[in-house]
């Protein structure tokens, strides 16, 4: 029976990779990636030549069955996402669930590393002993209800958002939760990293660049 490694990779800066991550990627029989083009950039940078297979939120059960068959043949698979830790706001957790269901004897080993939510939380300057992680809000259906439910949360709230909806999200926070203190991380660890702090209304007035990936923390009321 094979081994499945759940491998965290850099969220931007390729120097954030760990020795253990490199060792795992070099030793894997097959690397399973959310976006093989993105992962190939990482592998090329570190001169790692391994077979790549895609797995993402639209992958069919046939693809999952094929990957599990590789594990059943005794192969070592390394699952990576575009950046950060698989299974955190991405479909990696579904793949792990399927492996546990269909091949419970497969070893599943985490290789820890970067995560956008902990990266921003570490510089937030607020008490993060407890927080509520939303991930990505629904694009349309269920979005309003989810936002309304956030009114009852009394700890810091962490949300992921795309550049296409970041301004919409800020306006929604103002409408549903009020003019809260927030912290935004844009392009964390990358060349144009930006961390923005202030009231929602103040940040909306700044007209920052809506490019790159965003993480947002909503500070609870005192």
C-alpha cells in the first residue's frame, strides 16, 4: 500500500519552501497538483522532474479512482495546491476523504508549511487565540445568508477573496456588519505584498489595487 503526502507549498515567495517539502517532492512517484502549470514553475525552479497529474474541484470520480489505484499499487503521491496548504479552502480535503473511504490502509502524512490565513494572522496585532475562518464566501447563492450569520461572530473573522470581488466584499461588510476595523493582506510574501489596516470606509476610500490574492481579517468589537 502506498503513501499520500499532503504537501504545503509557498504562497508566493519560493524561498519559503522547507527542506522536508523538497525531499518529499523529489521522492514522490507522482505529484498531484491543483494546477499543473503553476506547480511546474515551482518544480522547475528547484530542478525537480516528476510526473504531474491534475486534481481540482471539477475532477471526476474517475480521476480520483485512478489516483487511488496508484496508491493501491504502492506508489507515493504528493498532493499540492497552487500555493499554501492543501485542504484549506481547496478540494484537497475531498480527495483525502475519498482515500480514507476507499483505501483506509494508505498512509496519509502531512508536510506542513505556508498558509495565507496564518501569515496574515501573525501580523494582525490582535488576539488570535480563537478565530472564525470563512474561506471563500459563495459567489451568489447563499452569500447574503452567510454574511448575515457573521453578525453573531464575536471573534476575529478571516475571509479569502479574489481580486474580482474584493471591493464588493468590503461594501458588504460595511452593509451587514458595520464600519469595522479590518486588516487586508494582498499578494502576501510576493514582490508587491501589501498589508492594509483601518476602518472599512477608510480602506474603500483608498482605492488600493484589486490585483492578486486577498486575505481579510475583521476585528471584533471591543
